C-alpha cells in the first residue's frame, strides 16, 4: 500500500532534492538566501538551473514557466520548452541560470491601475528562491515576482516579500533588546483555512449566473437549509469523500501540508486547512490549493465554487488567516507560555499588535473588500465589517492589571468534569474561542476571519506585516533610550493598552449593541467595498508603506484603482446576467405558465367551477412578470448611466446605490415566482437540486 510519506512533496524541488542534486557549496549558498534572507549569489544560478532541469525532466516535465501572481487574484503562467535545436536536426534540453533568474512576460493585458500605459507591454518576472519550485502538468513551475519595465510591482508577491523583509528587521531589532542574539531571521507564519462549495457540474452548466458570476443571482430557498446544523462536521458523503481523498493526494504531492477536512455549516459546503508555514510559501500554497480544488472537482463531475456567497440565505465561504511570527530557532513570538503575566516580551509584542490593528483598522478592512465579500461581512455567518480584536478573559485581565497597576493572580486551570469516570480528565483552556471576532487571539496566533474564500492571502499579510513593523519600531526606539529597561517595558505596555484598548471586544460581534458600542468607541464601520477602498491612498497609509519600502505611492494608487474597477466590472457582469436571464429565460416561461393558467381559469369558470387557485396564481404571476419586466428596463438604464461616468469611484457608488437595489428587487420577484411554478417548467436547476444532489 502506498504511504503518504512515499510521495509527499515528490513534485517539489525541496530541501531534500536540493541536497541530492546540488553540489554542497551551492546548496549551502542557496540555503542562506532561503533561511536568512541573504542576497542570492548570481554565480550559482546556472548550477541550480541545471539541477532543476534534470530533476524536472525526470519527473516528465518538458517545459518551464515563471509562475507569478498578478493583480487578477489568480496565478499566471507562460510555458517555454527546454528544447534547443542542433545543427543536425535534433534538440538538446537546456535551461540556463539566466532563464531561471529572469523572465519576460507580455504584461499588457494584466491589471496595472495606471502604473503604465497599455502600449508599454514589457514586464519582468524574477525568481523567488524562498519558495520552492515544483512540477505541475508537465512544466517546471518557478515562483517569481512580477514587475514593470519601470520597476513597479505588478503582482501580489513582491510587496509581500518586501513586508517580510521589513518585519524581519523590525522584529530582530526588538528581540535583541530582550537578549535574543541567537535568532538570525524572523518570519511571519500563516495557516490559511479554505472554505468552498461543491455542486454537480451538469446542474452548474445549466445556470448562467453560476457560470458567469460564480454565484446564484436567483433562487428560492430549499425547504431545508442549515437550520438543523446536521451538515456541520457531519459524515462526509461518498462522492465528496472520493473528491477529498484525491484532493489531499494532489496537494501532498506538491508539498502542501493539507491537514484537516470536514463538512461546513451550509449544505454542500466544506473546508480544508493546512499546517502553518512561512507566509510567502503559504500564499503560494493557497493559490495552488484553489486551482487544484477546481481541477479535482471537475474530474469527479463536480464544480468547486469559491465565491463568497454562492447561495442566498445560506452561509457563504470565507478564508481564515492564522498569523504568527517565528524565529529561525523555532520560537513562536506569540506564544504566551505557561505564565503569560510574567512573559514581558510576549505582552509587549501583543500590545504592538493591538496598537497596529487599532491604528490601521482601515487597512485591514480594505484588504478584504470586494463585491462578493460585501454579501458576507456583517451577516450572522462572518465577522462584522467593524474591525476589532478578541483577546479572551485571561490576557485582558492581565493587561487590565498592568494598566491599573494592581497585582494579577493567575488562576489554576480547572479540570472538566464530564460526570463519567471512564472519560479522561481534560483541563479547560484559559479562554474560549470567539467566532464572531474579526481578529481573534487563539492561543499562539491571531486568526483574521474577514477574508472571502477566493481572495489571495498576500494582500492581508502584506498589511499585517507592515503595520506591526511600525509598532515594533516605535517600541524599540523607546527601549533603546531607556535607563531602566524593565520599567520602560512596563510603561509601554500600560500606555499602549490604555490608548488602544478600544479595539478589544470579547463579546458578541453579531449583536446590534456592539455596533452602537463600536460607534461610541470611535471605531470605523466601513460597511461596503466602496467606502473602504479609498483608504488605500490616505496620507498616513502612503507614508507607512513608503517608509518600509513595501508599496510606493504609485503602487498604492494602482491597487486602489484596480480594486475599484474590479468591483465595477463584477457588478456590471452580474447586472447584465440578471437582464439576460430575466428576458431570455424567466419572462418567457412565466408568460407561458400564466397563459396556460388563464386558459384553465377561463375553462373552469365557463363551466361554473370555482377556480380560486388558478385566479390567485394567475394574478400573482402577472403582477410579478410586470415587476420583473419593469425592473429589468430600469436595470438596463441604470447600468448605461453608470457606465457613462468617467470617475471610477463615482461609477462604483452608482453600482452600489442604484444597481444593487434593482438587482435585489428583481431577485425578490423571481424567487417568489419560483414558488408558484411547476419545477419542471422552471428554466434552471433550483436550490433543492443544487444543494442536495452531490
């Protein structure tokens, strides 16, 4: 029987493979770059390229590609073969150091947000040696950064790697003051939990809204939804289990440490979660995971939906970003230890994160802003749009005692009494978990729960890394001048907590009372994407990112523009799809059903038979038909009016304020009509079929 250990990472040019294929001195030089962030020695590139090629060819690869992550949110590849023609009509297989280090991509069609003109097509890809190369679909895939001829980042990886470098420097500066001279590097680590839906492909193909928009724009609720809670952690259905089994193997072969799988809350919704790894690699892994989810699903006659809200009236899909910071010596700097009240380094780092999140609520909120995610945030399924932090009772009590200068007494952990002698004694955790909190401390990491399922985790972590740098450096500046180090640490913790504790909320984030309380505290409540995205170019944010060389002002403006345009285009596509489905599928069917009912009504009443059902449904369907038709005309006009606006933010406001309400009105009418029509007459699969057929 094949063991996981026999094939895990078999398609990755990982440390084991490098040891085997590289000369010892080349291997050591490359490892310094990977582990310590040392500048890559160009002289070793040719040796590494040759080894990569030999290994990849043995794996069946015929091509290589610089695999990058443009601002589309997905990955990009341009494949070149290894072949070089010879004079005798044959070919050699070659791959040079130059081809490894640098590639050229025609970047003319990738989003740039004004960083360059359309005719300025040249783009460059640069090898990222900190993320392992891998073989996929017959090509050697080399993770790379993507930037313009002018040197601007056109991707999500470049700013992320910049932020990792900045965080490394700022964290080392701080922990050196606590006497840690052993650590040579510090890296943020992330585990990205991924939620998704599975639907039958034959049904999916019959729904234009799913094919064009990734979500259902119409759909009356099924009689049973998620209210019984019987799908959550329930027994996995055989067809889904077979899919998950193949998914895990594909992920494991690429070295992606897929750990957990289970049913989620909504019918047909599921989740997978990997083991933590360095954020750069975790980002690459998550992009691959989303790609492989879709590929494996298709093999099983399924479609994987990654939209934030594929079905109305059911939970949508998110992605939980579990973030921490670790040294190369294996120390998790967010681990409080057994006596957190005495761990002053941990408490100081904790306060730095509190300060960072409070000062930069706007950045964290905009990092998860999208048209799709607007359907989730603020609902009873995801955190509210208000950014806050959950610390739990123990850490909050410790910080309260420091602020009030009172002694903290650590409580002994209670044993759980199950009332059954044979069950093992289990000690309670020091705090519960808060699933309604956007940014929750969960033992030795922070779980940022606001991301939508299809989002790259690069942007969120770029922001997290950078805002924490700022807080770390502000603390280091004070401590470097301190005459009494311990006293100054205590003062910083006390002052920081007092100034920024408004961001801490350990209660129910779904409650109306919290919204009112958050407003009193002065916290931002950016309820939609259009409100959030302009904060990209707030002066304080431009200054912050330029200080740490993460984004230039031009790069920030480009991302603001790209994301606003993406919002507009997403809603433009949805609006046109609503009109097409209404005019070409729904109204003709409803008109025919109404006409048939009229004939039945006329025949019955002509025979002196009471026809309450026919009369009631005929009148209601006629009313709904008129409403759908009139709203469709209004929607067409609203879209045309919005598209005439040259300013993209004004256009976004028009989509939010004028177009979304009309789309919602049409949906209400259509969903009501669906409940009145024979399901065999309805023009596309309903929620009952979509959610319960797998």
